[in-house]
C-alpha cells in the first residue's frame, strides 16, 4: 500500500516537474526566441520621418519669419502622422496624412505650392508603397488633383495598377471622387516668379546642363536657390512593424510638359519593404531614376547587410554624387532606426518617436 502510494506520489511529482520545465522553456522562447518583428510589436516601436526637399534657401536669405513658417508646417506634418501611429493606425495612413499637410501648404513644391512646367501649368507626381504587402501606387504628370498622394494611394488600393499618368490619372481621380481644384488654386507667386526667372535667364532646365556637359553638374548650390526641390516625402514604421513610404512633388521648374520625375517611380524614389527599410528621395529626378536610389538603399541592407545609416550615406553621398546627381533621402528600417543624407546645404526634415518628442532640422546638423 505504502509502495503504491509512493509510486503515485513520485509519478505526480515527476509530472509537476515536467510541466514546470515546459513552462520555463516556453517562457524563455517567448522572451528570447521571437522574431524581431514580434519583439517590435511588444515594444510598440513606431516612428515617422518627413522631408520637405533637399534644396533649402541659403541661410542669409532665410528670414526668421520664413524659417518659423517652415518649422510650423513641418511640425504639423509630423504630428498628423504621429497621431495616427500613436493611435494604432497603420504606416500607410500616417505617410499619407503627413504628406497631405505639406501638399496643402504653399511653402513646398507639391500640391498647392507645385512648380510650373515651361508652359506655365502644374503637373504633379506622387507615389506611395506599403512595405508589408509590397503593393504600390503612383501618379505622374497629373493636373488639378489637390492631394496627389491620396490619389496614389487610391491607385494602390483601388486599382490593379501601379502607375497612372496624365489624363488617365485625372479620369481615375474623378471616378474615385478625389478632390479636384481649379488652376488658380495651384498658383503661387513664388513658383511663378521662379519660372519667369528661369525662362528669361535661359537657365537650363531644373539646373541640368546639356548632356555633353553633364559631368560638371555637382551641387545644388551652383543653381541659385529659391526654385530648388522642396519635394515632400515621408516614411513610417507602425506598431505592427509595418513600413511605408511616400513622395509628392510638382517636379522641376521649367520642365517639359509630360516630363515625369523620380517621385512617382517605385524604387527610384519611394520604396518600402518590411524586410529592409522605407525610403523617400528628393533631388534631381533624372539621376535618382537611373540609380534607383530607394531600391539601392534597400538592396544594400538586404544583400550586403549594411546598417541603414551606412547604406543611405553610400547611395546619396557616394553613388548619387558620382553620377552627377544631387539631393537627399530619408529612411527608416524595421527596427525603427532612422537615417538621412543630403548633398546640399540642408534639407527640410524631421522625425518623431513614441515619446512624442520631435526633431526638426533645416540646415546641416
Ligand atoms: N525629385 C523631384 C523631381 O525630379 C524634384 C525634387 O526633389 O525637388 O521631380
């Protein structure tokens, strides 16, 4: 009887010890063996980074009032994205919201403040990409659409296509009930004067020299100032560990009607992939388009195991410059690391992390 009791007791003890060990191992696995993306979810790491172009005014021409106006708009844009992320919204929505703020401002070369073609019209480019699904949407040389970034999102989510241009993009916008504005809405004196100056002085298109002299195209500083860049973009990581990127622009002043730059081209400017990072560029589109800047940064992470900062610096400061390009890029990776680089005297830019503290900069660090 005693022996039976002892056997039963030791059996029970054995089962208890076994259960205890199983629990311990499960707990250990939960804590240390989960994938980085799962850990990210637990840690609620999220962030948004924005840019308003890499061709900033020279310091001596930036009045304190104007600087304040830029800072206010950049903060509004960051906060629009941050509120979505903090509330558990997704990175695509955050990127769209942040870019819409800058598109609605006359300060940036996108949406309302878009530059003019040589014929005095506004043709807009934009794109957005979801790093989780690898779906993307873009619009090129589209007129009259108040928020091209939202139209790009509609292309991504409501059409089977990636890129719609010109009249076709406008027809799609109308079909989707996107907001359409009259030509006057897009008129800003600054952009108009910039075009007139370019037309009168016969300055080469967008600062580009004829092909045979292309080698000497180096930095934005050589082209004067006001009408440089100011394309806008955003990249974000949400609480679920999903990345997204977006870019919007009026393109280069005095461009030929129908010219499409890098901003709506997935991989050239906008690129997002949960495996690697999210990128948005600004600068001479014709150079980003042959370098495939966004995809190149992602590939350096993917295939060469580079850290985000090293990849961004390599592509912008070495590769882009080596082909006569100029401009900049912002990026964020799946761990929430942030990196940016630019070739000129500054880039309107900023980021905000979960604590709500934001960083905004215009000139060099
Ligand atoms: N990348 C834009 C374009 O070439 C210009 C810019 O960034 O300002 O259209």
